[in-house]
C-alpha cells in the first residue's frame, strides 16, 4: 500500500514539472547565480576590453619615448638574465638604443626583437629595471655637462682677459706712434699756413 502511494506521489511531482509549476528552491538559486555570473562576465569583459586598449596605447608610447631618449643619449643597457624567464640558454641580454632586446646565448647566437613586441609583463620587468639605471646614468651625464660648463667658463674668462690685454697694448702702441700733442701741433700749423696764405692774398690785392 505504501509503495503505491509513493509511486503516485512521484508521478504527481513529475506532472507538476511538466506543467511548468513552481520549481524547487535549490534550482531557482542556481539559476539566479548563473544569471549574476553572466552579468559580471559581461561587465568585466567590457572593462577588460577598455583596459587592454589603454595598456596597448601606453606600451607603444613607452617604447617610442624610450627609443627617442636612448638614441639621443646614445645609451644601451645590459640586463640581468633573470629579468624574465627564457627557455633559451641566454648569457647576455642587451636593450639597445633602438629599444630592441638582443639575446646572446652560450654559442654566441643572437636573437633580436623590438621591445614592444614582447608581452606586457616582460616590458614592465624591463622598464622596472632600466628606470633606476637611467636615473643614475642621467645624474652622471648631468655632472659631466656641469663639469664641461665650468671648464668652458674658465677658458672664456682667460680668453676675454687676453683679448682685453691685446686690445689695450694695441691702443698704447697707436698712442706712442701718434701722440696727442703731435695732433694738436699739426692742427696749429695748418691754421697758421691758412692764415699766412690769406694775408698774402690780401697784400697782393692792395
């Protein structure tokens, strides 16, 4: 008798599910979680797309700026081999002034590729290493420029002093050859000659 009642109840529950009646609560909860997860996936996908575009733009700008600075300063960097993992047995890693990463293995085989062609994590590792090194190099470069400025200033001072000395010597020589008194006497003699000529003409006319 109990077996018959259990069977009838199972058939009744199945009929309710077929007719679309209210589903059990655990099933409803799972469906809501799925909908929420889909909403989160949609939002995250939208933000991720924007972030990836922005990251790509910043990386391209970084590489352009780095290439310009390194080329202008004629600088390159030797990077430690543990900057990023490589299956290739690398002995040396060099960032050139063209912002290319050059790898040299133990057989002196060389691989080279633009920095911007590497994954973002690799580019960030390289930038994190070279920025402190770049600051040290710039400090040294600035000190060299400052030292040259001091030397140029001293040289110019001495040259100006020499120029003034030579100019004064030339002036003194000219004064010795043409003293001021000689000029005055010449003017007086000229005036006397003119006066004598005028007196002569007046005498002849009378």
